[in-house]
C-alpha cells in the first residue's frame, strides 16, 4: 500500500531532494513551499503523514501544526527544524507535533521516523497493540510486583494508578478531578507508564513501545517528552508521579 506524504519546506534544494528521496522510497509525495499551501494541501488531500518545516514564510510550521490540531486533525506530523535547543523542541511538541528531526539530517533517519509514525497509526486503526499495551518489564520479581501493586485495570479499557485515571478507548486522562490535555504521543507515554506503575522502564523499551524505533543513547527525544508530560501531570502542589531512574529510564509511582 502506497503511503502519502505532505512535505512542506520553503528551501527549494531541500524540498526537491527530500521529495525525490521519498518518492524513490515508495511514498506518494505532495511538496509545497509554505504554510498556507501546507494547510490547503492537508485539507484537500488528507495525507497519511505530514513532514513540516518549522521556519516558513507567512504561516510557519508551528502555526500549521496548531491549526490542524485545533481542527482535531490527528494526522501524524514530523517536524523539520534547524533549532536544536530544548525550548524549540518543546515548542514543536506543544504545538501538537509527534516527532522532530534536527537539520542537517540523514535521510535514513527521516525514513525511520516516518515508518515509526505510520506503524503506530496503522496499529491503532486495525485495533492492534500499541503503546497502550503492557510493555516488556525489566527482569526481576520485585519490579513486577511493584507494577501489579500500584496500577489496576478498572474495566472497559480504563487504567488507574495513584490518582491518575486513563481511559484508553476515548484517549482521555485525568489526575484527580482535572482532565489532562495531552497530545497523542504524550497520552501513549503516560498510559505506558501507568500500565507499568512501579516498574522502571528503560529507555530502549519506551522508545520501542512509543516510537517503534530506538534513536540511540545520544537522543534527547524521550527526555523532552517526559519533561513536557511532567509539566502537565506533576503540577505545583501535587505529588510527583513521574520519576527518573538515572542511567536506566523512568517509572510512575506515588512516593
């Protein structure tokens, strides 16, 4: 099955080279040069995935992403950015992007991230397993017992851990009586941690379950998402739930 990609990039050499590479990889590509054209193409063609440059004239990539998410368009979006700072990455995630690639990039990395996004979308559409399922826990009876003790299924696809309540089918989550506004990837990450509450999940396991691809030890992708998720879940005055286990990974527990 041929997948369609909407590519929005204002720099012509990059746009032309990337469109050619994507076509050779088997994608059906629509390439545009600015944010206005990107929005029009997204509405007209309903692509399977969007590859969106951040810095574009007129309407930039962040604004395009925000507009689509405001319309409840959940097409997976991979951002292209020349800004590698944490604040810039968070801005993209805040706008509703699913992932990002920093320029200059290797085209194989773009392909890998697109495959991961499309694989997750297909799994959800088919009702298959995705990041909402239990992750493979680290070996050890103590870790397994912790997860069983701290999290419980409330029926109907609902998971409760500490004062979190997560409804998988409706993709809604609450902490106490406060509903959390989460992007798709943030929701998947929180649900994964909650289903394994009390169990430390290592970086590789989380990358595999959420993105379907391990970006390697130098990647800050997971740390950015965890940091942003903490800003929504662990608000001032509440008990922190998401904890870092240095050198290993992350765990959700109420200390």
